[in-house]
C-alpha cells in the first residue's frame, strides 16, 4: 500500500466536543490528497479517547497514560505517521473544505519550503496571530510595555505578531503557530520534530529555527483558512497561575522561555529575558502599590514565578520532570 500524502497529527487533552468538530472537518476534506489522521490523547478525563474510538473508527488513536504535553505527544504520533507530509492540527481548530489539498499543492510546488502555516481566524472570523517573528529582548520589551497592543499598525511595535502586515498577503516569516502547520516529512526525518524538553510553549519557535538552520523556508499562506478557538486545553487546568493574555500557564511559559533563550542565546540571553520581565514588573509593582494593590500583587507574583522557573530549569539548561 502506498503511503498517504498527508498525516494529520492531533493532540487531545480534555477537549472532547471540540475534537469531535475538528475530526468532522477532516472528513469534509475529500479531495485528491490521501489523508490519514492520528490522535494522541494525553490522558484526558472527559472521555475524548472513547469518543474517537466510537465515532471515528478510521482515526488511528494513541492513548497515552500520562500527559505528554504538546511537543512530545506530536513526537509520539510522528513515530507512527506514514505520510509524505505532516500536518499539525490543534483539537480546537477546524479546517475549511479543501485546505489540505491546497496545502499539499503549495508544498509540492515549493520544495524549498520546509514548513508553512495558514490564516487563523476566530469563530466570528476575527484575525488571530498567524505568522510571527522570533523572540528577542526588543520584542519582549515591546510586548511588556504595551506598545505592541497600542500601536499594532507600526512596523516597529507590531513586529512580533506582524500586526502591521496585510493578512491576505503571503510572506516568508520566522515561525508559524502549531495550531495548523504543514511540514515536509523528509526534512523532519533529518532534523527531528519537537525538542522533547519543551513540555508546552516555544516548541514551534524552536522547530522553525532548526528548519531555517537546515536551509529551508517557513511560509505564511493566507488562502489556507483555519478556524481556531485557542487555549481550550489550558483552560481545563484551573489550579495553575494564568497570565492575563491568551490563557498561558505562566510558570510553564517561563520555564519554556528560559529553555529557549538558553538554547539559542546562551546564558546571557536567558538571564537577560528573566531580568527584563522582573524589572518591568518591579517597576509596575512600585507604581501600583498604593493606588492599585491588586496589580502590584500580580506583578510581585510574576517576579516570584520567574525565580521559580529559573531555579527549576537550572538557568534554562534542563527541563523539569514531566509532565509539568
């Protein structure tokens, strides 16, 4: 039997009803591309795995007894995937009809492209960040300061999320989110999929850096439309500290941030990003201590979390025992 053109890799964690919609959208992808779908269930508590087994018998289901995180669960699916191309797809994302055919044709016509993403939109059609710049101290400062939010159309202040760009124009970019991405299998065979140290966050950023280091391009193709809710799995972990943006689990984000900066920017880079955020929140806490005590306490808590993340990762050199 010839291998399929595309292996769709989906990681599931407590998003049963959304996963059902995601898989139903894949059934509507009928076209020229041969497609197989693999779901790795990260020890969900909501019956996600049983739903897949009962309602989508064509899907290859991998039941993990523990939460492997995003990257390692995709790595597990990658071991069994047979497609010439890999598609990463979040369980809270749905594809418009024909997206996989279109993605396959674009990849076949552009052998220099190692990975490509599409245009992410919310359920009401609103734009979501779909193509981004690599993290840097400048980008971190622009985001922390609120300038990115205040001046989204500025090429300087809107640089990280490319909010200044026309979302209808394709572009070569630094990295694309793993909510949807298509990758060349032979490239991944050479460089590997996700660095297993990243339990959650920064996996795609690291992967795209390695893809570019291998001499390939990362593209944003806006004709590939994906409806994406975002953060649905993280919302089920109500006992953790969340940031005020994108429902990120703050401590996990800081751990991965330390790991990423240490890997790509050395000790100085990792230390600097920690000190930058702590200094910013130190000033914020001082300013708000008397006028808005709740904001001051929030900033003080983030300073403590960074110290914890730095200690647990030994300055960005090791990943704490998983699952986090």
